């Protein structure tokens, strides 16, 4: 059978358009970060500067507090991702497998927490954290981010657990496992795609969170990277070159992270094949 | 091996009662088959014995000791699920040895057990494969293998063959029977398949409406069903029933015919009565009652005839390949020693 080339072509073109659309801001980020300061305003809008330089990168690494921000962000996002994923696996499993009297209310409450604009919560949270000594500290940020991300991550994990037949852990229990061992040895390994998705989701959310990082932290020591970016904005000008260079470097861990978990994410999309 | 006693066992989900007082004595080494219509609580009963479902009231005893509160892992019972429930991330060998590894059995012991089960079930070539790379029949064997490696006190089977095609089912049925002959393990087996029930069981337990209707050997249930439910449920094609009333010297059927039979005295005249006869016991004979052929179903082994007898439907099974077509007239007779009688309450009337 001869298949017309046209639909294939249109399909590819659509994908191409989408990719260009999605990646263009990143390209611009990269372009500006490599443009020397003297060319940034003098050359007009060009796809690529006539001369490139790494001086912004060198400056950011050597003369700014960027390495500290970076380290703080890795600590905060990594801890949040791990804490949320552990809590959400346990609570998601409970929601998926057990019926208990307060289940309805707990689910309702968790949904409710997702309805408030975060801005409304800044003041009360600040008030709660101050006497605990958790303002201006990375721990405080981890606690707040974890609290905000657990409900959604719980629902996410629950949907993955729902996809795993209950007979599997029943078989494991009959084989001699306690419920916890069945959870750890049988159910969790099958939920790896879900865990990877949750880790990735929470990590990126925490990585780019600005509002609370800005409100709860002052001073550079505990600032995360989104807050740090703002230090490139001074009263009279914005140092775009350095800001973009920092931005490009901030993309690296997120990209690496997704590269690491992408195997499991792809598995997640084809999870049907897992069923025994 | 072990005996299992089920004493007045009841189960309800909220206000919905699934089992209401089941009593059953299972002897050591016996093969029990549970049958009953969908939703009558067979799986529920099995899961309660395994410890996967809480007991509402009553008692389950394994070897005379109460196990109601015992965790499934401590009951030492193996179960084969209808879905097989193989662990997708483990190889066949690891699937089968999981229970032994949990019990920290020695490496040599585990290997010997796997080798034994694999050779018994013909699984040697697949030991390193994952379940998803196996056919349905092979997965079913792995599920069996997982149950037999650990030599449990009892086996529970929940419709283990229902996902297989007819040929494979027949083959596995024979293997299960052979295996039971070898291992002599106490087994409880749930099935919808009449032939599986008849061929495998030492005793069949017929369940309906959350109650045990009859317990007995396959032929006992077939020849002397205790009530209308069992009579209609066991046997395929199912038994024919006719409504009638008791009469001084027999039963008067709804269409006016008088069946001359001796029934035990005692019950009053004019009491409602149901007469049953199995399709293979109806005789096509030269003299008898006239009936019209509605439908002819050849099965290869014989023919199922759907007849209309004075407006009442009647099924007849005959191994005679007589050439019959719908619309034709035949005459049928009912040998009285093959008739079953049930009183107004549906219970068998002994003769
Ligand atoms: N968790 C539950 N909550 C409420 N009702 C339930 C639950 N599990 C089972 N039931 C009900 O209990 C009854 C018995 O179910 P069970 O699975 O034991 O039937 P079964 O005899 O095995 O049927 P089948 O032959 O179709 O497998 C059904 O009516 C079912 O709807
Ligand atoms: Mg069932």
C-alpha cells in the first residue's frame, strides 16, 4: 500500500513547531549568556551574536555568591523531593489499599489545601516558623515545601498504586511476607516509574520556587538560586549576561536529574506491560 | 498436611451479608471443590481461610487450632489466584522461591525445591524468564509451582484454569489431579466448570445465597441432589423441571397428565411439587407423549434436543444421531426411576 507523504510531513512539521516553541526561550537564555556586554544592546535583535564570550560564566562562578545559592538549592530541592516521595508513597499506598472511616475527610482536606493561593499563606507561615527558629534556614524551606507538595504527590502515588493488582501483595502475604515486606519487596519495585515521576515533579517545583524562598530567607547564606538570580537586578540596571549565565548553569541539575529518571518515566508510560 | 474445620462462619460487608453460617469439615488430604453461582461467596470463603479477609463471626480451625486472628503468613497455606498474581519483576525461579527466601531456607534447599517443581511442571526452560515473556499456560504453571515448592499445609485454588483455552484446561486439569495424587495435599478448589468439579473432587460443596446447599461426592450430588438449587446447578445441560401437585396415587402435572409414582405418605394432598428429570434420562421412544422439536444442537458427542411438550420446554440429550429437524414430532417417555421429586420448599422428597 502506498501511503501518502503529506500526513507524515504535516505530523513531523507539527512536532517541529512545538519543539521550536518550547525550546526557544532556552535558546535565548543561552544566546544572551554568551553575548559580550558591549554587543548586547548595540547589535539589535540577532539570532546569534557576532562574537561570543564565556566571561559571564567566569564572573558568576568566581565573583558572585552563585555557588552558595546553587548548593542551597540542591540541598533544599533534593531533601524536599526525597521527603515528599517517602511520605507520599506511604500515604498513597494507604489511600489506595485501605478503607478507614476518616479517609473521605482526609482526602477532602488534602484537596482543600490545594485551593488556596500561596500568597495568602505567607504571613501565617512566617508567624509559625519564626518562634521555631526556622526562618532564614534551609530546614524551614524544606519543611514548607514538603508540606505543600505532599497532597498532590500523594494523589499521584495513589494512582500508581491503584494500577498494581491487589492480588500481588495478597500472594506475597500468603507466601510469608508481612504487609510491610510485601510493600517494600513487591509493590515498591513495581512503582518505580511513579516514584521517578514524583521525585522529578517535586524536585523541579522546589528548584524553581521563589515566593517562599524570598519571604522566609534574607541574606545570602541560606538563599536559594531563584532568589539569588534577583541579586543580578540592581537598582539601576539588570546584568542580563550574568543572570542568563547563572540561569543556564541552574538548568544543569534539573536536566541531569531528568536524564537519570527518564528510563523509569518511559517505563511508566508503558506500565501496562508490567502486569503479570 | 492438615484438616480444616469451618464452623458457622459468617461474613458481611457492612450490612450486606455474603456468607451466613457455613459449616464444613475438610479431612486431611481431601480435595474439596466449591461450586455455586457468581457472587455466592466462594472467593470470599477461600480468602477467609487464607486470612486475607476478616471473619465476621464463626471460626476457622486448621488442625484443630483456631486461626481467625492469625496473619496469612503464619497459616502456612498456599493459594493459586485466578489472575496468577506472579511478581512481574522477578524471574520464574525467583517467583517460585520467594516464599522460601522469606523463610530464609538454605540455598541448596531452595535450588532443590525449584528443580523439583520445575521438572514436575515442565518449566525448566523458562526459569530465568520474567512472567511477561510467558504464555498464559506457562504462567499458570508458575503459579502452581509457586504453591508447591513450599509444601504447605493446604492449597487453595480460585478458578485457576478459567483463563486458559479448553484444550489447555483439560490438560492442566489432569495434571492437577495427578499432582494431588502425588502430594496428597488438602485442597480447596473453586470453579465454574462442571467437568472440573466432577472430575477433581473427592467431595463437592454446592453453595448458594451464602449457605452450603449440599456436600457430597460428585455422583451423590448428581444422582441425589438435596434440593432444587443443586439439581438445577449440577449437570450440563441442566435438569428439566415440571410443576405439579401431589395426588393420592402420584403427581398431577400442570398440563393435566397424571404421573403414577409411589411417594412417601404424610404430606397433604394438593401440595405443590416439582418433578425433575435429567436430559439424558428422557427416552425417545415409539410410545409416549408427543412433543415438537424446537431446536437441535449437535455437540459431536451427542445431540441436545429442545422440545416443546404441551407448551412446556424440555431438553433431551441423546447420543443417538437420529436425524431430526425443527418442527418434527417425536414421542418421549420418562422412566419413573429417574425422576426426582421436590416438595414446595424445594427439598428433595426421598423415595
Ligand atoms: N470488599 C467488598 N465489599 C462489599 N462487597 C463485597 C466485597 N467483596 C466482595 N463483595 C460481595 O460479596 C459477594 C461474594 O463475592 P465473591 O467474590 O466471594 O463471589 P464468588 O462466589 O467468588 O463469585 P465469582 O464466581 O463471580 O468469582 C459478591 O456479591 C460481592 O459483590
Ligand atoms: Mg470468585
